[in-house]
């Protein structure tokens, strides 16, 4: 719920899904996360106050949030890994392909990153993961892929068919510097794999382990998306996102740039 400029991080993820053509959102929450549910709900008291004071622009912004999408919520009672969080949504997802968005990966792109993955999924009918190149010394902070390039739409360096996935490898053992980023388009078979694998350290169920299990029975692709990714779960990444998103704003960019230029550093 931390804001980048004037919107909470999670809203950027929800808006990316909306702009990618997704209308139904399932948010996996936990204890103490009621602020998320309140944010996407109708705020009768606030709307009445804004309407009575004739603040039409603010009223439109508030109503736009609650009208944006249909949201369902499911609780993850214990933090038992990303795979466990995905598994909690199984009953609501049903037998359809679905997307997973980790909102602390904020991606600025002309075509939403999730839409790029959905286009690949529509073509191949298979799961697709978002990846990006990272410096070799940073790969141990990510899941890395071992994959072969696949020619697609005239490009030879964006689409890959995955051979293996390695969670947080040592730099010397990493199969590549292509890191998995928090966007996935998955097929419902992933739920069987999540239930079939053994929990890892701390009793956590890892999505990467389930993807490796699924890889035995069907192809999985990775797409090096076009766009800029900000790690808003990291302090420096959060600050970079705040500054750069503010500079892109028509109402803030000019004055904010002048302010930055005037800093005595």
C-alpha cells in the first residue's frame, strides 16, 4: 500500500492487469491487510463528503478505483511461499488459464508487460514467464532460467523455451543471466504440480519448484519483455520508481525537475 507518487504500489499492478484485458482479480491477502480490501471497495462516506463539497475531480478518482474491476479476496493464513499463495486461489480460478502479478515489481511499458505475455500464451497455449537480463553478480537474488531462444515475429532474442529453472543460484552456477520477474501466465495444471511437490525450507511451497515439475509434462516459455522494471520492494528501487514516475507526470514533471536541478548536493 506504499504510494508511488499518489497511487499505492498494488494499484499499479491491478491497472496493468486491467489494461491487459483482465477484468476479474483475485488478491491473496493475510492478517492485517484489510487496507487493501478497503482501497478497492466503495467508500460511501468519502464519496458523500466529496460530492457535498462539489469536488468532482477527486470524486471521479475515488469512484474510478472501486469501479475499476471485480475483485475477490482469499486469505493466506500463513506466509508459506509464493506457490502456496497461488494454490490458495485454486477454487476461484477453476480450470482456466490465469495470470499472476507480483505488484512490487512495477513495470513501465508502452504495451503492458502482462499483455505481452498474454499474446505469447495466445499463440502457444502454454505457460509464459516474464524474464529480464540482470548483471551476473545479481542473479543470486532471482530465479534464473536455462533456455533456448525461439524465433517469434522476427525476433530471435526475446522468446525462449525453458529447459530448467534454478531458484537463486550462485553466480558461478547460474545457467544464464535471465532472471524471472513477477509476471506469469499459467495454465490450471500448475495446481496439480503445486500439490505434488514437497515443501522446501521453512515449509514453503515454491512456485519455481512447481514449474520445474510441470516442465516434465509440457513446454513452458519465457519472454524478455519490453519495458522498465522497478523493484518497489527494495528501498532504492522504490525511490527510483517514485522519482521517475513523478518526472513523467504532466502536472508534476516540470516543477519537480526544476526542484531536482536546484538541489545543492
